[in-house]
C-alpha cells in the first residue's frame, strides 16, 4: 500500500532559523511511516494556514497566537537535545493517530 | 552558497556586558560593518527577541539571536562569548530565563540554502565538549578555525 502523506508545519518566531533546523528532524522521524511534507512558517501566520486547512499538525519552537484546531507539539528540545526523545515520541504518536484517521 | 563561514571579523570573545542588548548590538554591528545585514537588522533582532526569545538551555546556555531575512543582505553568523553570563528569555518558554555564556547572531538570507549547515548547528548545541571549547576560547583565530572545522 502506498504511504499516506502528512502535511506538517514547522514553526518559529522568524520563520527562518529554528523552523529550518527542526524540519529535517521531523522528516527523519516520520519518513518510515508516511510521505512527509514540511512547510517552515513564522508563528504569526500559523492560524491563517491552519484555518485554510490541509495541515495535519504543528511542531513549534515559539508560542503560537490564536486558537489552533490541530495538534501543536513544542519542539525546542529538538534543538537542544534535552528531552528530545519524548518530543520525537509525541510526534510519532500524533502522526500515527492522524494516519489512522485517514484510513 | 551552502556554507556560512565564521571569520575573525565577526567574532568577539569575553564581551563585558550586563544586558543582552549590549551583546546583540556589538555582534549586529560587526555584521552591519561588513555589509551582511541592513541598518534595520539590530532593532528587529531585539524586537524578535522580546516576542520570540532564543535563549537555549543547553549544557552551557546560549542564545541564537536572529530575525526575518528581509533585514539580511547575505548570510553570515557572528559569535561572541561573555565574561559574565547574560540573561536571555528561553525559547518557547519566555517566562523562564537562561543565563547565556555564548551568543550566536545569525543572519540568513535563504534558509533553504543552509539547511545542512543548520543541521550541524544542532550537533554543536548538544555536544558538551564543543560547547566548552568555544566558551573557553581566548584566541579569535583559534575559535574561528575550530568552528569552521566543525561546520566544514
């Protein structure tokens, strides 16, 4: 069976540096179970992107303004390495739940 | 394209500073002098830092200050260490402070070009020995060589 696609938003305060850093981490840890498409984004744009639809979950290094109706995972640990395993587990758990709901 | 080189012009060791603004200004001015960033860079790094702080609770705490690419002419990175740790708010948890012992001021024009380089940055953050080596550096040429060696 073909792998399903996950559309993920990688978010930081500038949309430039730390979002780019965590993008590859997200791909590396999900590519065995899905086609992963990651879009890097500034936190102030997240609500508009999510409201437009088509995104499955968010991994962020910054607080995000507004109410977001998809899962939001705090990703600073992906940068520092401290607590990284727990974050990766959470990403994989959320991803699997979303993939299961797409069955 | 892909590689951002460290250079002695963009490094300052053992900065005497009580506040983060002093460190960010000094390093931003180095980037400005060399034409890597626009006049607007410093003010916008500071503004970003207030809203979306970049202090990281790594084994030796640090900050990775940056802002939107519209304030950048071409990619470069400035680096500094401080005599006394300086308070930065923690990334993702602004109500907490980290006492940073080193500061990177990162100017990126197109992060897509620098993704492998940014990935290596993450290697640096989590390697205690690398962090200790650069924090303890007392010679600009040495630390620049060392950093460029890690990132090559």
